[in-house]
C-alpha cells in the first residue's frame, strides 16, 4: 500500500521551510561579511553563491540538472528557482510534474487514487509466487 501525497498545507509548510533554508543563511552570511568588510558586493556574492549551492544540491531530485546551480546564483532568479525547487521537493517521492526525457526510463505514471502523479524511484520488486522450471525446449549448441 502506497502512502498518500502530502496535502496542500503540509506541502506549503515544508516548501516554506526549505525555501528559508535555501535563502536565509546566505543573507545572514552576506550581511555579516558586509558588516565586517564594508563591501556590498561581497554581500551579494555570498547570498547568491549560497542560493546557487542549494539549487545545485536539490536540482537533480526535482527534474533539474545540477548545473542549474549556476542559474541559482543569478540574483532574484535564483530565489525564484529555489522557490520552485522547494515546492517540488516538498512533494517527493510523488511528483506532479512530468519527468525530463532522460528520467523517463525510471518514471512511472500512477493510476487509481493517485492518478495525476508520477513516481521516479524504482518500482518495488514483485514477490516471487512460484518457482518456474526452465523451458522444456531442446538445447542448442
């Protein structure tokens, strides 16, 4: 029996927490660095760098490439990307977005009560119900 996907309130709460982890430490480090050195550019560099690192770490699990971390380091766009990835990450292991083309080999479309969701983890192994003997055909050389 599979678990149910998270509800809207639980998913939004988890996504907000993940977004805070993706952005607030970078802001804090940047502010501390600016106060210590007086260089506002260092503030932006640390803030955007932290966001880029988080995006690069989370991206592969949410149908993005790790190199999207470079896009995560772009001011403002990186925070948007961190928000999107946080929203997606909060629903895992279920997905409500279509997998990338290179993920389709391991993705499966769910049916029944979970129609509209994908799973990209490996399908559970089927239990062995009986032993089968090799085919009775004549062996070839």
